[in-house]
């Protein structure tokens, strides 16, 4: 090795320089991480806590709405795909046996397409809810569980979103024969406690399931941001969620 070093001194110096540079960069990165980890929520200003959270939630909401509001956003996702109501599911095999399988498949398709068409209506309401969030709300969410923001959205947007979703779902399912049949018998069933009251109308059932799916995807986005703050594009997000993780 010593003879090679004598013959090729420049190469060895270059390699040594690279090793030193790499060590220096690693040291600086570790220093940055150590400093970031030393922060806590108490060290954040009100503007940082509120601004960082609002930026993160706007980002997460946008992604969730984009994923679900596209073709097969519900139908192609096992986590949120809307199945037949339980009362219909029980007789689905019999329906298919009697040659009514196409009606069953058509209703499932229409229900999920209705949810996909309705979800984009949620974005403006969710963003408005974020804008109206107080500093106290922001700090409470930051120090809360992984789905604290999602629970905040449920409390502040679910009623308005249901009202926005319902007419879209009604339009998508009103000409489906099986939906009409379901409504006819489910309403009677709800009077005797056989069918849940909230599922007595197919459009109400789909609206509720669409909201459940949207909140589930928002919760997943929220958890991902909390778990990997360093992976976020914004320095403010890194600082805020890095402090939360301590």
C-alpha cells in the first residue's frame, strides 16, 4: 500500500479529501437533527405552531381529496370501497342466483362513482376549516393523538359536507332500479329496527360511507406527516412536527 501511495499520491489525497468531506457533512447533519430534536412544542411561537400545522393539513387534505376524487378512488381502494348495505349483502348471493347479479354490481359501481364525484366538494370546506383554526386548536392538535386533526375536521365539517354530498349521491343513484327497491324496503325495515335508521335510504348510506372514507384517508395523511417530519418539503413543517415528535 505504501508503494502505491508513493506512485499515486494525488489519488490517495483525493480519496482522503472525499472521506473528510463526507465525515464533515455527516457531522453537520447530525448537529442539525440534534438541534431540531431539542425543540419542543413549548419552544414554538404561536405563528410557527399555527402556520406549520395549517400548511401540513392543507397539504394532507389536498392529497386525500385528490386520491379519492378520481376514477376508482373509492372503487379501486379496498380500504374505502363502499359495499352493499348489510341488509342487501345478506341476500346478494340469492340475487345472483336469481339472475340479479348485474343489478347488484351496478349498484356497487354507482355508489362508489357517486362518492368519487362528491369528494372534491369537500376540499373548500376543509380548507376553510383550517383557515378558521385558532392557535389554541393548533397547539391542542399538535400535542394530541395521531388523528387529532381528523377528529377536529369531523367536528367542524361533517354536517356541511354531508349536505354537499347528498344531492350528488342522489343524482347518481336515482335511476338505479335496485336502489329504488332498497329504499322502499329499507324504510319499512328501519321502522322495525331491522335496518339502521341512517341506512334507510341508499343515498344517506353512501354519503356516510363517503365521509368515513375521506376522514380515513385524511387520518392516514396526518399520521404519515407526524411519523416522518424530516421527509416534509417545508422547513416550517420539519420544525413544527420535529418538535412534536420529542
